[in-house]
C-alpha cells in the first residue's frame, strides 16, 4: 500500500470519528432541551375503546310462516340466494330465495297421497253403490214374495184349518224377513255414509295439506316488508348469515332492515376500567371511515356480567352508547373509536405522564433548577394532575437529561404533604357509594314494648 492511500484512509477515519461524535452530542443536547410547560385548565379523564355501529332498532325480514313450517316438519332451511349486504331495497322488492328442496319433496309425496286417497274415494263410492243396489233388489224380491204369500192366504179360506195355519205362518215369515232386510238396508246405508265421510275427510285433509305446502312454497321467495337497507343477520358466533347460511324455525329471521335514523355504538370495556363507566356519561364517537368527523353520545347500557374476549384471556363488559343526532354517512358495522368521559376536573395543573419519575415512593420531576418532589393526582391516557410542587408556566424535562441522577432532590415540607394526603383521602371517601342504613323492625319494637293500647 503506497503512502497516498494511507493518508486517504487516515483522513477518512478521522472524519468518520468526528461525524459520530457530532451527531451523538447533538442527540444528547437535543434530549436535554426537551422541555414542556406546566398547563392549567380543565382535565378530562376518559376511557377509550373501539366499537362498532349498529342501528338502535331494526325490523326483521322474516322467513316463511313458522306454523306452516312446523306443519311441514321443516325445522331448518338454507339461504339459497340473497341480495348483497347493505343493498337498499324498496317495499315489495326481492330480498332472498330459500332452498325449497325439502319442501318440494314433501309436495311430491303429498300429491301422491292425494292421488291415492282420490282413488280410494272413488273405489269406496263404487263399493257402497253396488252393495246398496244388491240390498235394494232383495227388498223388491221380498215384497213380491210377500204379495204372493198374501194371495195364498186369501185363497186358503176354503182349506182345512191346518192348511190355513201353515199358509199364514209362511206369510208371517216372509213379512219378518222383509222387515229385517229393511232395517239392514238402513244400517248398511248409514255405514256406507260413514265410510264415505271418512274417506272424504282424509282426502280433504290431504288436499288442504297440499294447498298449504303449495302456498308455503311461495313464501320461500322473501320480499322486503318496507324500504330500507338490508343487513345480514349475525349468528351466535358473530358471523354474517349470507348465502348458504342455515336459518332455524325458532329464529326465523333471514335479514334485518335497520332504522338508520338512530344509531348505537356497541363497544367492550376491560374489567380494569369498567368501574369508572356508568349510565348517563357523555361520550365522543369517531368513525374510522370519516376521521375528520366526530359525534357526541351518551352511555345507555353497561353490562352487569363480564365475558371473555374472543381469542384472548381478557374479561370485558359490553357497553352501549347512543349516538346523538342523525347523519347519512353513518352505516351499521362501521368501526368506531369511543371516548367515554368518566370525569372532568376544572382548574388543575397537569403535565405529560412521562415527566414524572418515582424512586422509593417519592414522585418527582426534572426541572432546570434540579429535581423537584411533586404530589401527583389522577391521570388520563397522556397527562397527570399535579397538586403540589409546580406552578403554572414552569418547565419540566420530558426525558431525564444526561447526568440527572446526580442532581439534588428538592423535597416538599411535611405539612404540605400531610395536607394533600388528607385532601386525597377525603375525596376518596366522598367518592365511595353510601350504604343505606337498615330500617328498624317495627314489629320487634312492638314486641319489646308489650301490647298496644286500644
């Protein structure tokens, strides 16, 4: 390697060292100069969650008549085709077509049953006709035979008494046979009528069921009961029920028509923050699809029981927030960011949370004059209240400057600390819910005092 190359490498190395030192020293200097002012004003404490928009109320687009489905013994059906989720439809427009294969099989079987009963009806009708015709012929023959017997009786007046008696007995036998056949004919006619009624009833019932199935088949084409935006129904797992989804008889809803004039934001608050959330609190709702817009709202419902978050061990509580007003841009299933205002404190000092450090249970901040002990208060996501130790307009370091660990700590006097401890304790006592005093048992008092005077 020649001398020229050695000189070039040496100069390059010196320049590299100089640049590293310059930028590292600049970084330290910059970090040392990150100062923030102590602010005074209204301090807002909130709980921020993500949620989803939903209609406050909606109308169900129902499937076929449940009673007809139950009669047809169809307990589940499948959505064969449906309009895309979010489609705007008018009243009476097509929404969905349901799978009719099971119903069509029942219609085919019922048609065969009706045809079978019609044949049975005709056969029974012919059988009863032939049977009654034979009985009527026997009655006519018996009447003729009775007339003949009467003629013989009339002619036997000149015969001996024994012969007259014999002829009269033959006449009475024929008379009794005729009467019995008349009674049998009436019984047979009643039986024939009963058989015809039974067959006719079965045929009528089969025809009625066939008509019900035929009318039910029409209901497998679902139409919109009124104008609106079609929203797919969600199952227990939160999955939308589109094409191929199964609908049960007990939840006979194909889709929904939400009322877009009144919206809610459904969100979930973790178990750590839920104690600070209750009905009536104000909220600010932002929609991810429109980041430049925000809406006011009010907490309407807070669940009493928690539930486990899907794919997580965290426990959360469902919270419903009513969105104030109406805006046409709001649509169901839009993702929202919800800021639930849990507390608003007026005229307090506050600084960023990162400014406060703690050693041995002593809270302090870094200032240009050294480390100062402070008495902190409540916090929100970015800031913390300072009750004592700083004044409005003071500047504190956001990041501890270099060598700050060796700075001296200016402590607050014991009287000030005790005063604010008492103040904080009194506030926490006031925030506790008051327990109702038990009502005195009047019956017990009466028992101790003896009988009441009349």
